[in-house]
C-alpha cells in the first residue's frame, strides 16, 4: 500500500493519478537522467558501472520481459526495485527486501562548512567506505549521478552522502554512510541536510529509500522531517539461462 502524492510535490493529489515516485527509475531515465539510459524496447537501465537500477514499464508484458532478458543476458541477476507484479516462470528470485520511501516534509536543510564536494578522484576512498559500511549499491561511476558530499578527518574520508535517482522535480538522497569509528557524532545527519539543501536550491524536493527493517535509519529520517510516502520492495531475479523462442514463459506471482 502507498500513499498518494501530487506529481510535483509531496502534497495531496487526485487518487489514481500516477506519480513519478511510483516508478522513480523510469521517471529518471526518461527525464533528467536520459543521457545515461541504455534501452531495449520499453526497458531502460543505467550503465552497469553507474547504477544497478533499471526500469520496467508500469505493467510489463511478455515482450518487455524478453527485452529485459536480452538486455541483461542469460543467467544475469537483475534488480527489480519497486516491482510487485508477476515474474516469468523460470526466473529465480535471488533477493527480496521490504523497503520504504520517504519525502521531504519540512526538513531543516542547511549547508555544512565541513562538507566537501567529492568527485572522480575520490572514488577509491568512496568505494572503500561503502565496502566497510554497506549503505547500498555504489559503483565506480555512481558519483556521476549528482552531487556527493563528504567529511574528512585527518585527511581520511569518514562519512558521505549524495544524489542518485532524479525524477523530474525530485532528487534521491543515497549512499549515506559513516565510518564505524566516527558514528554517534551526527555526521550522517549533517550530510543529509547539506545534500538536501543543494537539492532545494535547484527548486527540487529531496526523497530517499531505506530498508523497512532498518529502524535506525527510519528513526533518523523521521526525526529530520522526512515523511513516509509509501512502502516499496527491493527485488532481484536471475534471468533464465534459456528462454523459449526468446521469450519468458507464462508469468507467475512474486512469492
């Protein structure tokens, strides 16, 4: 179940009207991130070294699943974020995690004097921090998706946060992480507010995702002034090694 929000902001809207945040990867790859899009038919994805997110149509048919299989390749694991429909017979579900989507509902966004802009030269340190803290997928070119800010101590990167999906009018805050030795100092909070400030300066609205069971993160975002917009699902499936006539078999419900 999800709440209903207006296409341009977090306020109420007419029930039944599609919202760009219902399928944020599709809205991103057909909007501000269209220059990243790799496409086959109606299926779009980011380059594999940029982001694992891909976008199916809201109601994919057998041709779409075949296009996804051809785009990803036999035996590949593909993420299906937010998808709660049916997957074709023969596709193996490899990952399932209930998630939540939050939107800015009056957070105290503000710049941070200690935060520094991170770029391609910082990627090795960013990848190392991500490997130690596991905030979610961060790849060698993820930094190209938007602004990433970090805090250094003794020259070492100890905390960061940045921008990922970019549906029209919205920007997702992602890769929020802090070195375990520096937790409890409020660094993640400061960086989230600083990234949100930059998003607001562009006239856009921040939003973010996290695991529904990540109570620590949920409490943090709610305390900052983010509002739960909807529950979602982080799903991944493996493409069959062989398809019948190049197409998946009859879809079956997601378990």
